[in-house]
């Protein structure tokens, strides 16, 4: 389970340009879990020496098929509504 949290603070502005400002603080992956963020499809490949399709073990050893998710991170920001 990935645990994220966000704390927003909104204020209406009296000026003629911006109507509202929202300040926020957010934390992602609070428990710092390791997870797969995405996976890539692997295509069959051919052995150039034998011209035969490679075995499943060759595809299983191919790097980059699973991409790790982001570690714990904290960010803040500001949004303006016009």
C-alpha cells in the first residue's frame, strides 16, 4: 500500500486579478515502500547465430522490464485561480 497525504490552505483574494490562492504541502510514499510504477512489454527476439526465437529465460533476464516507483518525497506549492 502506498500512503500519500496532502494539506491545502485556500484564501480568497480581494484584488481584481487573482480570485483565490491555494497553498499546499504534500507527501508521497510516506511509508517509503518499494513498488513497481510501470512495466514494459517485451517483444520476442531472435538469436542471430541460430535464427531461432530466444527462450523465455533470455526475455526474463532482459533489464528494464519493471520500473521502480518514486521513493518518499515531500513537496509544496501554490496555485492561483483567476
